[in-house]
C-alpha cells in the first residue's frame, strides 16, 4: 500500500485508475460549452461537481461509518479503537488517532 498526499491509502494498481478517472472528468467537463473557457477547477465549481479527491475521501468516510455501525459483517478486522469519553457530541463513533513514530 502507498499513502498519497491527501493521506488516503491505495494500492498502486488503483492509482492508475484514479489518474484515468481524473483525465476522463477533465475531458468531460471540457465538453460543456458554457464552461469550456474556464480552467478545470473553475469548471468543477461552476458545474457543482466535487473533485475526485473529495469523492474518494467522502467514500472512505462512508465506508468507515458503515463498519463502525455494523452495516457490514462483524468479522471485519478494524484496526482502530473507539474513543471512550463523555465529550463526543452525543455519539460514540469518534476514533482514537494513532500517530506514527518516525
């Protein structure tokens, strides 16, 4: 596994798919005549489309939520610990952050 600049982890095979998807989205937004002259980031904002990086992060957060609320098989090995304190804004899904030594 590799860690990207945005902190998400992915397998090297998937990075090719990510780059391919981003190129497709760049070309697709370039086809819209009303925003054709704008730069890519501006085209996304004008079209109200999220960036691929945001979509991946959002998808990861949804998957973590599903694991924490047992929407999946309970046999999944989840290597994070829940934070047990009274200051979690009335929910029990806060996770403990493990800092890497190095």
